[in-house]
C-alpha cells in the first residue's frame, strides 16, 4: 500500500513539474508579442548576420526585439554562450530597440544611428537621451543564467532607456500596401557602426519584417548617415573607422 502511495505521489509530482515547465515555456513568448519575431527566429537571423563581414572588430552580438508598446519580446546572442559577448551589451541592445520603436512612426523611421547628431550639445534634440530612463529594477532582475535564452528575464517587461548610436531599427510590415511599424530591433556588441550593419542584416533576415521604411537619409530610409567633417548637422553619425564599417554600410544599402 505504501509503495503504491509513493508511486502515486511521485507521479503527481512529476506531472506537476511537467505542467509547470510547460507553463514557463509558454510564458516565454507573451501574448503581447504575437506576430513579432520569435526567439528562435531572432537568434537565427542574428547569427547569420554576425557571421558576415560587417566591419568593426568581428565580435559576437546581443539582440533584442520590442513590441510597439516597448515591451521586450525576445533577447538572443550570437556566440556559443552568454559570456562570449560584452555583458553590458545585453541591456544596450534592449535600450536601442526601445529607442528605435519610441521615435519611429508608420511614415517616418528614425534609427538610433540617425539620432546621434541631433542629441549632441546644440543639436535639435539635445536632452532626448535623458528622457524615458531605463528602469534598473527591470534591467538587473533575474538570474544571469537565463540571459539570452527564450526565458530571458527582460521578456514581457518594459526596460526603457534612450540610446543615440548605431544598432537600433524599427520593424515594419506591409499592411494593405502601406508600411506599418510593429516594434523594433536593437543590436549591440561591437563598434556602433558595425552594430548598425548587423542590425540591418538581421532585420533583412527576418522574413516579413524586412520592409524598408521611409526615413531621413538621402536614400529615404533609416540608414546611417556618416558625417564628413565632425560637425554633426542633421541626422549624422561619426565614422567609427575601426574596420571598414562605412564601406560595408554602403555595399549592403545600410547607409551612405
């Protein structure tokens, strides 16, 4: 009788653990993120993008996706484990995604690279970088073991934060022939210029979200506008000059 009771109890515990695991797995992608790139899609797209020549240092990367309300939907890395990328770039990737979403519309996209010039002292948006601050309680919550996994502690939360250098792009879909913003992607882990190139490639790799929006660059998109004289007028960004990032940007249509 005791053995049977132990078996029943053991089975009940096993079923409870299985159910709990299933609930945890299903909660990894909140309902508010439906219709956006999944963790698996983001990780694959990022890995493919990072493996190509992007200029910069050739480092491994972090990437985040947010929905239109700024809630994090996925966080992934390209390296073999979470320690193969700059640890600080995880939060920066989420911050970049939040920024690109926060300042882009259906008819006008601003990449984080586009914001570099305007937020410099004397620029038309100086001070913007101090608005919408990052929430430290959310930013540093949860076990590091889960960083960059399908259950990253940031998923389902709004981290906030404004970033003004390359790596953040709006995510757009075509709806009845028109561009509609549905969220944004942020990438970090290398020079800011390489970050932009990798973000551009990652977005291009995400089927259904590789729509080029209208933007402020000469190409009328959200590509990076490289500065020519260290005087940041308009939407310009410095040339990082660490490994041919500008040439890559031009070659892949990500800037000029």
